[in-house]
């Protein structure tokens, strides 16, 4: 199996899984639509829309939502197209060395997306709840749900970022990622901005501010593009410039989105105030993990630094940190 075939197999598996799911849902729909329910016809007002109107509405709402979802992951494409070329300008002339540097960035990016799976689930549950509150014009409930969503995002993302930074070396060894843990040590903070932007995107979509998300993400992508082009080419930074680009790619939209939310809802949503408690708790967690790691390092020197024992100690640190 060649490298291209190996990369294609997971994509093929995802496509087949999606087709099977679509087939199953169509079967369930055909079966359920034949079910009869008793209701009072006089109490129901039916307003039918033409196919053309439905198609226009589908495009009106579906296009910006789909585009914004894709734009959040466009950074990976930018890295692929620009970073390798700019690494050559930075003085890394061998293709093999550039591939190694890029693989370090790819592994870093993959680990960042792990905590975001929880945030994605939260976003799915948040959209209808805020939309309902907006329809009922209950601004108090809207603000409460936004504050709750931000709290949960911080509770997940800040400890994840601190844990990945403090245990970067140990985690890389545990999952056999090899070299390059240093990039995670100072680049894990990006996961916090990614999580907040993902939640903000859902909130803005739920209050019908669809195109603000596209504009903010577009500005972030341009900033990443410029940062990657200039910073990666600096020999002292090279691949680390792409991490700074990723930081800007989500920090800028986060600020723009927050301004847009405050303006649209006529309320003050503080991103810093909500983050204080999770940050303090994460700092305490980091101190505990560091103390454990120091003691575990002494034990490993005495009995032998084996992969199995090191992995056990890493898992213990993760569990205690949680």
C-alpha cells in the first residue's frame, strides 16, 4: 500500500460510513412518515412554501454556516501550501528535513483538535437553545446560556492547554510521536482560542449573524497567511512561526466575534472574567503535575527509564490532574 493509498483509506472509510448513515436515516424517515397522529385540524394553521422559496432559504442559511465551518479548518491547508516552501527560505534545503519539520507541525495540530471534540458536542446542543431564547426575545436567558457555554468551553480548553503544555514531553513519548514536543509546550494555548471561536461561531449563527463569522474568520486566515509567509522564513523561528500564525488565526476572530456579540445583544460579555476560575484551577493542577513529574523522574533514574513505566507514570499524572 502506497503513501497516497494509506491517506485515502481513512477518507474512504468516512465516506462509506456517511453513506450507510444516510441510507439508514432515509429508511427511518420513509417508515415514520406513514405514521398517523391525532390532532385538531382547526387549531393548526398551515403555511406552505414553494420549492423555490425553500431552496433560497436553504442556501441563505446553509451556505454561510457550511463556509464558516470549513474556514475554521482552512489553516491546515494554508500550512500545507506555504510552510514547506518558506522553510526552504529559512535555510532548510533538504526535502527530508522540511518534511520532518512539517510532520512536527501536523502532530501538534492533531493533538490540539482532541479537546475540541467536546466543544463541538456543546456547540450542537447550544444552537437550538439560544435560537429559541432569541425567538422569545428573552435576552436574559440568551446571556445566561452564552455565559454558561463560555464557562464550559474554558473548563475544557484551559486545563487541556495547560496539561498539554506541562506534560508535552511525556504525552509525546506515550503516544510515540517522537521529537517535537517543544512546539506543544508553548503552542498549546491555541486550543483555548480555537474553543472560544467555535462557541462564538455557534452563538452568532443562532442569533442570525451569519456573515460576521465569515468576515472574522477571513481576517484571521489572512493574518495567518501573512504570519506564515514572513515568520516561517526566519531561521530562528522556522516551524515555530506557523504556531504564531495559528495563534493569530483564532485570536483575531475571537476579539471581533466578541465585539459583534456585545453590539448585537446590547449586553457585556466578558471573556476574561469567565476565564479566571478555570485558569487558577489549571495553574494549581500544573503545580501538582510538576511535583509528580519531578518525583517520577527520580524513580525512573533509579529503576530504569523504560517506556512501560514512563507511560504508567504519565497516565497517573493525567488522571490526578483531572
